[in-house]
């Protein structure tokens, strides 16, 4: 599957597509996913479904105004089965988020809009599981998990580099990256 990344008709196109397993709605232009998630959460409530809605957002995407309109709407509708997950790695297509449009104080912004905010190490699976368990217990509105991550973590030539935001991984690059990961983790 990775061999066809970012190619036409691949299930791993540059942006998520309905052909990607587990993607119910591609967000198209950045910033639309949270609004769609609100609609899904409202629809589930109207149908009395026990569904939970999860929306993954990049921190660069948070620079879109539609995100903040949606962030204001979700608490207004008390959408306690809606969880946003922010991949906060400070890297976007053209550079560092902080150099393009600083988002700090990020957690405070979400709190000001009425969200239940959890900040975790996005590389710590246990911390993520605990955060998601807490969001399932929270019943006073939507939750956001700010997952602090490092883009390309564990691969020295990719870590924190915006060039790899949409860079194609060739066989040579993949071999080099895997060698580094195996050397540091001992796992293939």
C-alpha cells in the first residue's frame, strides 16, 4: 500500500479519501472536518445512536477560521460524544506552524470555547488510551486531545522537517528509515 502513496486511485492519496479504510468523510479543503464531525454527532443524537465521533486535525489546519467556528458550535450543542484529536507537531506543508501563524496558547483557546482539554504525549500509547477513556466518561460537552508529537519521530533525516509533510518515501528512503528505527528500537 505504501508503494502507491499519493498516487491517483491509491487508497493512500495525499489527503484522506473514502477509499482509505476507516475514513467515513474526507475533509477536502483543510478545516472542514470538524464541521462535518459536528453534523455526524448531531445526526447520531437525533437517531439515538450510541456512536462517538472522532475528528483528527493537524495543527496547521487549526489556522483555518472554519475550525474555530466549529469549535464554538460544538459546546453550544453539548456534543459530549465528539472528540477532536489535534496532532500538535508544529510542522505544516510550508514550514513550522509557529513561523507561519502561532497557535499558542493552544489548550487555553480550546478551553475558552468550552471544550474538555487533555494534553498528552502523542507517542505514548498508554497516555493516549487513558485520554480517550477519559473523553468517553466526560459528559459535559466535547473533548479535545492535544497529542504533542514529533513529525517523523525516530528517523533523523525526517524529524521535525516540513519537507516530509508530503514527501514521497522511495524504496531507498524506506530502507534507510527502517534501518534507523530498528537500530533504536531493536524491532523490525
